[in-house]
C-alpha cells in the first residue's frame, strides 16, 4: 500500500502525462500567437502615434497592489485619416506621458487594429506561453525518465499499484508462522 504523500508509479505517469499536455498546449498556443504576430507585422503599415491619454486600472491592496496602463493613441493611416483608439490590452510598462510618440503597426484594412512596436506589445505573451510550455514538458520528460530508471532498477514496490492479496494461510498465521507459498514436491 502507498505511504501517505508518496505517489505510485501509475499516479506519477498520469501526472507526467498531464504535464506533457499542459506543456504542449502552451507551446502550440504560444507558437500560434507568435505566427499571427509575425503575419500581422508583415502586412501592417508602420506609423507614428501620439499618446493622447492613459487610462489606469488598479487591482489588489497593499504590497499586492498593481496598476495596468491602457494608452489611447492618435495616428494617421496611409490615406491620411486620423484615428484615436485605446490599446486592446494593458501593461504595467505602458505608463507613457501625454504627447509621447510611439512607433506602431496598424492593419491597413482595419486601422483601428494596431499594436505598439515594443517587445511587450508584440512578443511578451507568445514567449511566456512558449516558455511555460517548454518548462512543463522538461519537468515531465525528466520525471518520466526518472520513473523509467527507477522502475528498471526495481526501486518501486509494484504491490502499491495492485490491491492487497488476501492470505489463505489462516492456519499458518494462527500458528504464528509466516505465510509462505506452498511448494510442490
């Protein structure tokens, strides 16, 4: 029977499989976002935008308090039409002063769709998701390898994975003798 706090090999295999799936999902989602960002940049128009205002959103209390900034930008598309739009996502690094000029990428088909040309604005999310994916897959791979080595070395009591056997040697147990398998002569 498994000791409290220890996992049996089958439980450990299930956890490593879960870690592999979480890692794979992180890698795929991060890769898709990175590919979409790259495609957006390749088809986007570069422009310069001016910060018109910055909306803040504060959450938490005390030392857990954090502020996220959502700048509103004014820029012109290729046709010379002026647009004023707020960023679709906020960041603690977007604390810009009014009047600051920023390089942006905007969609020529939909000028309201734009991204600030910065590491945070373009690559932070796909890199974090991919990094988490690699981390989970590395942990799962190392754990799976450790399980395989331990199983080959016989380090696991495989009785943990099986129900306890019921002793049929009641007479031997009553006489104070250990239960031993019967040997055929």
